[in-house]
């Protein structure tokens, strides 16, 4: 009896494996690779980084100047005055209502990795001097609390994938940011791919200049001259 049960279980497991292999090869929209391929990202040149930073600075300045120079709208004498209470409430509702992310539960990985470039430690130090640059830490919150790059925003990408509430809140935060701002993602470094996953999310929602610090916190924290926050 025991041998019969073991034989039946082995047959079921073998059949499940065969069906899984067939589905992955013939029917899966995105088949899983048989051999894990490490993700490679080209390193950005310092000249290219300077162009991105200066371009964003120029566009921000132009936007600020144009908004200051725009004259206030003239109110026609024939137009009746709107109720100020209702108008204020409408404006507050419009400005405070968060921009909701797409209805899909998970943001699909970006297929176009041309917008993503790697940066070195020296380039990270250079970008830290520019407050327009966003930094995002893809590690767990307890790791982030133990030390992180100054100004870095914590986006726990593992929790992002598992918790719908955290994902929704995070997406609302990301959608509220200026997509023209350069952003640097990082995690532990080395074989850690959390920063790659976070960069996929950022590219998929429209960030124009996304960079990955491949050395990550493991490299950054060993540098004696690196500023850090806790």
C-alpha cells in the first residue's frame, strides 16, 4: 500500500513537471528562462550625466519663469461671481485627490531598458550635489533605517510586489513626482536585483532619466568619505 501511494505521488509530480514545461515553452506570454541570465546595464558617461542635469535645470528654470510671467486672468464684468466657498472646495478637492496608478495589480517590467544607465560611486557623489536628483532605496525598511544615501526615498520593492496596499500608496507617491527629474535607484549591490526591478517600475510610469547605482549600499557604506543618513 505504501509503495503504491509513493508511486502514484511520483507519477503526479512528474506529470505536473511535464505540463509546466510544456506551458512555459508553448503557451506562456513571458516564458521563464532555463538558465538565469544576469542583467547588464551600460554605464553612463559623466558628460552624458552633466547634459541630463543641465537640461533638467534649464527646463525647471523655464517653467518657473513662464509661470511667473503669466498674467492673472481678467474677470469680465458681465460674468457673475462664483460662490467663493464652492470654488475653494473644488480647488482643494482637485489638488488633494491623489493620482491613482493603473488598475493592474503589478506594473509590468519595462521592455525598453535604453533609458536606464548605471552610475559609479564617483558619479553618485557628483549627483548628490544636485538636489534635483532623486535617490530611491529599494531595500527593506529595516535595512534602509540602518543607513542610506542622503535624501533617498525608501521603496521596499519586495513589499511592493507582495502587499497591494503598500503598492497602491507607493504608486500614488511616484505618480506625484516630476518625471523629468533624474532618479538613481540602488539596493545592496552585487547580485541584488531590487534596484533593477524598481527602475522597471519607474520607466514604466514615465520617468525620463533613470539610473542604477550597481555598487549599491554595500559599496557606498565602505567609502570613508561617503555622507549617509539613518
